[in-house]
């Protein structure tokens, strides 16, 4: 089979180019990662929808050996853990289903288009949800009168298509997700992609996303956002850009000061605050269990031991939860792998470390590590992303140039000899 000497690769392009399909795949990954309606109330149904979309539209035509090796290692760890404990088979099956669905999608997804789709999706959620949030913040009684509560996984929410209210507290913006601390994760990811994945900085997007983030009143959200902006300033340290960034942030100072003085943030660092006490208990209990069985852990979703010893049904610290369920060695391997996954697209050790610290904060405060959105990080082919960027900029590696020239020379010689 002859290949075109003008092409950069002999392999066919298997990327799904359809923008609508890309948006649908991204939207499914987002809503199955923590939205109350689709990711909790209809959890099993929409995981199956995600898997079906992956099979129908993203089934692998070709699998990169490196990505397949990663999938194989992940499956060995999960199946080994399952065979060791032989409990909670349904939980393992659901996890495998999510991982396989995300793997198939990532194997053929147009990564740059997916980043654009995510930015538009989170912007739409922020804009459409804001009127609902303001209504609840200023007239909670009216919301309680108009929207009845719905029981979801032992809790209760007042659900609308574009916003979810807590049962009583409506002063914090939680979007369509189970709590404000979860919403900030998705907003900060939108901020990250806006800062690091666009050729041109979209300031108006940053204004909307940062303003919405402030309404979550999430301590961890503010910390992660500050780390992202700091990483961006270090990466793009031009005086003009820094001054513009500082000016943009200055616009939010009055609101930030008001939130700080309200006690929502400062109270979390004091004993007696429900959020502080619960996260402290999650951290200490998970650490104790991990230290007790550091090598192999206690088994995936083995929450019975948490209830038995500490009277808590689960843990918000997904980082240490992974550690006590799969063992300390696997936790260290996963974190090192994730750091290097971030290092390549961000392009600098310091700024990658800042973003990685933000990721650790996410995993340490929210049950996010095995959500589909973060399973993406397992299979994110950052080398393919870099290749896309180089192709868009018209850059070609030296070895590719040599290969093309060599092929052209051979073609010219063959023509002169009359072959």
C-alpha cells in the first residue's frame, strides 16, 4: 500500500470531527460526574447512556498501544482488588463501565474541540443558572413554595433544569450539582481551559466564570482559582498581561471582601463548623484505615468499615478514600502519573505543580477521583494534544521533515530512471 509522501502520518485519522457529537459526549461526561438529576437521581440510566454513545459513535477503530497499556494496567488493579475482596460486585461493574466508556470516547475525541465544548457548556450553565440562584438567595420562601423537594440518595433537593437548590440553605450557588463545593470544581476547570487551552485569552469568559465561582462561597474553590491565575501569570509573565489580570481580579475584590466578612469562609476553619468537622473526620478516618492496611487496602467502596468504626456513610476525601481502598502504593503511582499528565500540556514545572496542587485540593475535598470527568485524566493523550497544536501552528518536527524530503527524493529518482 503506497502512502502519500506529503502527509505527516501513514495512519488514518480516527478522530471524531463532528462538533455536535463532541458536545454531546462532553455534556454526558459532565452531567454524569455529579449533577443531581443525571448524575445521582438517574445515575445508572445516564451511565448506560454514556456507555451507549461511546460504543455507537466512538468505538475504537484503532487503539494506541500506550493508551491500551494504561487501560490494561487500570483493569488489572481493579479486577485484582475485586478478586481479593469479592464484595460489592455491582460497584466494581459500574466503575469498569465508566472507565471503558471514557476510554472509548478519549481514544477518538478531538481534544481541542472537546475543550471548546466544555467552555461553552460551563458558560451556559453559569449564565442560565444565575437567575435561579439569585431568586433563591433573595426570596428563599418563594422557592420553597414553588418547588417541592425531591429525595436523592438520602438527601433532598429542589430541582430545576438549570439549577438545584439545597433543601434550606440557598445563599450559596451550587449550579446543577450536589453542593457548591462540587460546582466550583467544574467552574475552575472552565477557568483552567480558558487560561491554558485557547490561542487568545477570552477575558469575558473569565469574568463570568470567576464571578459565578465567587457565588459558590467555596473555600477550596477560591484557593484553586488563585493557584490557576498564579500559574497563568508565571507562564505568561508579560507586564501588560499581568496588569490586565490584576485589574480584572480587582473588580471582584469588594464581593470577595463581603463574602469573607460574612463568615461563610472563615467559619470553616473553626471547630464546631459542620463542614470543617466533617472533612476533618473524613481525613483522619481514611488515614487510619490506610495506615492499617497500606499495601492492598480495604476494597473498592468498602464504606461499611467507615460506618462501623466512625458512623459515617462515605467520605468526601476521594484522595484518601482511594488510598484506603486500593492501598498507598497505588495512590502514589496515580498521583505521580497525574502530575506528569498535567506537566506536558502546561509546559512548565512550577505552573504544573501549582495546577497539580489545585487537583489535590479537589480530590481532598470532594468525591471526584472516580467521576467520569476525572477518569478522563487517566487516558488523556497529551502528546496527541501537542501534535494538534503544532499542526494548527504549521509546525513540523525535524524528523518528519526529513522523512518527507527523503520520500520526495526517492520519487524524483524513480521518475528520472523511468520506473
